[in-house]
C-alpha cells in the first residue's frame, strides 16, 4: 500500500471475543447449550473490565445459586447472581469464565466461555488535497474518496500470530455490509465520502478463519467543507507552509505575494484546473491569472497607508457541493494617508 499519512486519531481500538460452549451438562436432552453468555461491552478491549451475563431458557436463574469461576478459581457465588465483572488479559491470553448453577429444581447447569483479547484499529483518511509537510489527516469533502485500513493484532494462546492476509474482514457503512470490500485478506478498502454536512459510520469486523478470534472497530466520518488558508509566498523560501496567516495581516513591504491553499478539496495540486478561484478586494472582483489562479500579489504605493478586505471563493467546476470561502484584512502603515485604494491585483 502506498505511503499515505494515515492518522490513528478517531481510532477505535478494540476488541475481542470468542464465545464457546464447552463441557455442558444438560438437565433436558437435545436442548443444546444450557446457558447463553453475553458480554458488555460486546467487544471488550484487552486489559479492561467486561461484564459476563448468563441467561437460560430452561430454568429460572433468579432463584438459582450461581457460582462464577475464572480460570478454574471461584470468583463469586450468590443467589440470582446472573452477571459478573471480569478483567481481560493481554492480547494472546485466554480467560475462561465458567458458571455452575444449582437450580431450584435440584439440578445443576454448567457452561463456560473463553475470552481471547485481540486488537483492531481502524485508520482512515480522504484523498483530498493537503499541502506538503502537512501532518494532519486529510478530511473528506463531498465528492472525495475515503481510504480505510484495518490494523489488527491476532495472537493465539500458544503465542502464534495470525497473518492479516488470512483473516476475514466484514466492512460496513452505516450498518450495511459492503460486499465488494469484504472477504479474506481485505484489510483495506475505499468508499465515497459522506454527503455535504453528513456523517458516515464505518466499521470493520475481523475474524480468524476458525472463528475463535474476533475483533471490531468503528469510526464516525464527518463531511467537511473545504478550508481556504492563506500563506506568504516568499521569493527565497517559496510558500511558507509552516505558518498560515491570521485574519488580520500587516503588510511590511510595498509588494507581497500570497498563495491560497484549498485544504480538503478534490484537487491533486494547487494548479488543478477543476477549481475556480474568485478574488475580491473591498468587494470588487479582480482578474485572476489563469496559469496561477491560487496566487495573488498585493501592491501598495510607497508613502501611503490603508486597509483593504480580501475575499476569495473556490468552487469545483462540476461539484457545486465542494465550495469554500474565506476573507482577510490587510493593512499598510506609512506616514502619508492614501487618496485611493492602495491595494491592487497584479497579474504578471
């Protein structure tokens, strides 16, 4: 997979769980396992607390004496004690939780569950534009593509690791299975970004082929509007990506070049022809350089001072949902007071 700036921010690291019924002593024939176990949370994290609850369709557990065992040692006993809190171990450990139930009918039920922690992290980013050296996540705007990757640590109790290419992945978007992206070894996927002002819930369930190890992760992916950020374009340093400009800018020279960066649009570069730039100074639209539409040169006559507002709108030529705008105020301080607007757009 190409080197992308995946950030584990909203990452929902998790999980585990592999319930099994073992050594069941039944009071009635052919009814299957006598107990049903549930976990809360459903996918507990390693080295965390999980509540194990027992249910039965063959007897009333509220009047039964229930003894809970963890790895063979008695943890707690009580009448109607249908649940117990258990600490999970590290990834690769196995915790056996067993329930022995003496019912009011003078019968005994016994069953157990094995909890095997795994770790699953879901990493994602959009293919939207971010400038060089940007360390954050590329956020999705309407019309972009979201790339996601499941990173899992599946270790069996014997210490052997399960390769990610042999695991089974089930991807869901807003609760619906994405069939084309799910299957064995499909640890990465791509999907369309949420609609404007929308939000998608992306989840992945990971399982070993024998279903004894399971994990899950979930993230919420909100849609965002393009963010227009202004930088100084220095003759010596180029675009100073390390320092964006504030809303109020003091111009220190008579001629200063600025570059606009349209964060999170579907542009591939600043020169992308799918974006249209509209610049205005004090409300008046000014011409743009078709070869360099993201850059503007502000020139102030010498010996004057004044302020001007600068507004810009960036639109996608075919996706009107992908529109952004921003504004700034520029000022120049000199001894003389100008008699006319000191700022103008200069097109080379």
